[in-house]
C-alpha cells in the first residue's frame, strides 16, 4: 500500500501528462446505468450530471 505523499505524487504526474483520472466505482455505476440512482443522496452532484448530459 502506498502512502498519501506517493499517491499525490502520482496524481500530479498524470495531471501534468494530461491523463484523465477516473474512480472505478463511478465508472462502473455509469456503465451499468445506475449512476443517477447512486447519486440520489447527493442532489447537487446529480444536478451537475444533468447539466453535462
């Protein structure tokens, strides 16, 4: 397991390279078509998703 410092270093490297970062749980929920339901406890985030679509 890596520590916080190593994770932040990796995130900075991929951001500088222009590589998108994705949370696998969110990606799987989107692909399975349940992201909207998964975000139901968070109406503000659900609104952001609506704006993007």
